[in-house]
């Protein structure tokens, strides 16, 4: 749940730019939100998928299916 909170903090931090369609893509980038600092990419991915399952983020679940299908 702390990673879910980090997604909301990142949204606030990015302001008008907002989160990209797939927030874990910000990990390791120069513009990575400070809220993501204490989390791994996996934790941010799982938080993203959790919010997608709740219907709070759209267009994310398909990305996970694509990733798992590539394995």
C-alpha cells in the first residue's frame, strides 16, 4: 500500500504533466518522481496493477498481459 501512496504522491509531484500511461516506465529516468525512490520497479508495477484492477487507472492491465506473454 505504501507503493500505491507513492503513485499518488508522484501524480502530485508531476503536476500538469501527470503520470504516464504506465508509471513504472519512470523508474530510473532523470524525471523519476522522488516518491518512487524507496521502491523497486516491481513494487511500483504491482501498485499500478492493483490500481488498474480497482478501475482507478485505465489501460494498464493489457500491458501486464503483454509482459507475461513475452516470458
